[in-house]
């Protein structure tokens, strides 16, 4: 009886949280390091492949939620170059599972109803031929979809990515196709995944599950140069719930309000120095804007947003392991 009541309360909270989050400023690009499948399985005394299978279900939930929210780009770290050091049996199972899920995306009518474009990024030369073929099929079949770009990183390494683009640009300079003085950030971005026909934008929100607080060579170009918010949380990937995703987005939204506040105060300080307007007049405008922004985000489990603080979110422990999440953000602004 109590379990059913708690379940209903959680579902109601999830619905309300979804509505409130959808009213705020949404991240255009969410990137996720899906960590903890093996630890999830071992903690429960199950074979490792059970963790990967349950993790695949979480990925489907995240894709569905991002589609409903209107997120434009979702990038998931499915298999890194470092993962090739795992046992042959585990590698074979994971890559086979990825191929199976790609085929499901290819056949699923929701892929086309949601207008999801699928792109597989990484070193194709490291992948089995059947997986390369399936990846090409789903990419071709979804190439005209334009609502949500789903990037699946397989055999991926961020540094390898950057080395590859340097070689491409060097060849173009050598053949005279490109002048070295014309190389800028936009040119590098446009050449990173030219073979896929896509440009992956800067990451707005990076999520990592499993408790580790590191980026693991994931999208270094799209995260290091941007002011992306980073959200580390302890639930293993198979445990990661819709509520956790929504809380991560809510943390991003709070952080954006803090950024707006700090930016506005800088502008007011400059205006005061120049004598453009009185600071009191500026503050009136500032509080008017801030009031409208805060109406878009309602806090449920954390205190009201403070002007210059980090936002923290917590989650109740699961029956097996403690599960707590915390949002952390890049410190790019301190450089300015």
C-alpha cells in the first residue's frame, strides 16, 4: 500500500517537474557519459551483460524525454576507444547490443514521427563490418529528419577526433584547397564530422552518471571552449530516471539565471561608470526582468536560487545504493 502511494506521488512529481522544466530555457545540446552499467550488475550479483541491457532501456527513456521537451541535439557516449581493452566477450556483446538498438531505431516509426536524425561518430575502422553497415543504413534513412540530432559515439576518443581534423586541414593546406590563415574555430568545427554531414554544436549540459567526476575524453572541442554546465550524479546509468534528467535540466536553468544576473550587474556597473544611467534605474529594470525569469522555474526540493551560488540537487537512496546528484558548472566566467 505504502509502495503504491509513493509510486503515485513520484509520478505526480515527475509530471509537475516536466511541465515546469519545459517552461524554462532548455539546453539545446545535452551530452551524456552513460557510466555504471557493469557496477550496477555486479552490485546485484548479475552478469555484466544485464547491466548493459538495462542501460539500453535508460537510453531509450532519455531519447523519448528529450524529444518531448524539444531538445535539439543529444549526444551519448556508447563505447569509447578505451573500451576495446575489455574482454572479447564483453566487447562482442556491447557492440552487438548497439547494432540491435540501431536496427530498432531504423524500424521504429517513432524515429520518423519525432524527426530524429541519427549520426554515429567515432572511428569506424575499429568497428565490426556489420555494425558499420547498420550505422550507415540508419544514418541514410534518417538524414532528412531535422527535429532532434542523436549522435551516438562508438569507438570514440576525443583526442583521436582532434588529431583526425588536424590531418584533414593539413592535407587541404598542402594541396592549396585551404589557406592556413583561413583556419578558425568554425572551420575546425565544420571539418570534425564532415563525413557525417553534420556539425555538432557546443554542449550546453554535460551529464555523467555513476559517481565519477571526470570527462573521459568526451567531446573536448565542444565542451572545453564553451561554458557548458556539468552535472555529475551517483546513480548508475540503469538507475538514472526521468526525474534525474529533469533535475539536471533544472540545475542548468538555475545556472543560466545566475549567469544572467551576473552579466546584468556588470552591464549596470559599466553604465554607471559611463554615466549612462543611474544604478537605481538599472536595478529597477533588472528586478523586473528577473521576476519574469523566476516565474519560469519553480523549485520543489531545493531552496530558492541565490545570485552567485552553485545549485545542488539531491536524490533519495535506492534500496541498493545511495543515489545523490549534484550540478557543477565550468568556471569560464572567472577568466573574464
